[in-house]
């Protein structure tokens, strides 16, 4: 998974530098740079995020990438020691962690509510016969963070679109707010 995220980060930087006439130009309004970031760079950075079993290390890598891009948009050097809260309040770009969590939550609800027989749903609801995992700290599974918010009956909760949307907003907001910004 880390390899895939590194590829996403690399692709986002390639896109960023292909748009450097806009992103690095001090004469382009910040509002326009924010629009370009949210519509071009963020989707490139989060492509396929619905299927990631998202760990804190991976979340941190995406946040670091976003923070560096924001500082580059504002032409701020790291040695200037300007806080990320200040840069985020200026740029007003969407938080990458929030975006990833929101994408995943929406996709889970869509997949569970689908009436068609799809392999993604079959793999998600499948349970092994013995149902046991190895000893020690278990690796994070794709559905673990969904269960934290929606409970063990998350599949039943996903059937109700309105409830699922409300839970999703709380899930994505809470996850994004609990993460401290990284200064790298």
C-alpha cells in the first residue's frame, strides 16, 4: 500500500510542476490556485483511495505532500517557520485526510446499497471459516475504521442513505480533526 501512495504522491508532484505557471506565479490570485489544487491536484493525490486500508503513516505521507504543495503555492520556505494553520487558513484547500475518508465512506455506502452482484461486495462481506487472525497486533483491515464509527452492524447502517451520510460526515470530520498537522 505504501508503494501505491508513493506513486500517487509522485504523480501529484508531476501534475503540480506541470501547472507551475499557475501554482508558483505570485500574480495569480490565491483563489484560482486553490481551485486548481482542489480540482486537479487533490484528485490526482487521492486516486483510488476508496480501496486503501489507511494507516497513520500513510495519512502522514499524504499530509506532508499537501503541506509542501501549499507552502510552494504561497512561495514560503520551510525555514521561515510559518505555522501550517496559517498557510491552511490562507489557501483554504481541502484537507487530504478528510477527502480520503469521505471518498472511502461514500464508496462503502454505494457498494453495500448496490443490488447487483459484484465481486467487491462479495469480498467485503466474506468471512473465513475459522474466523481467527494471528496472534499479536493485527494488521489494519479495510473495514476496521468503518466499524469504529458505524459499529458491527455497519452493513445494515449503510442501507439507509441518510443515516450513512450523517455518519460519514462525522467520520471524515473527526478523522481529519484528530490528526495533527505535520511540519515537514
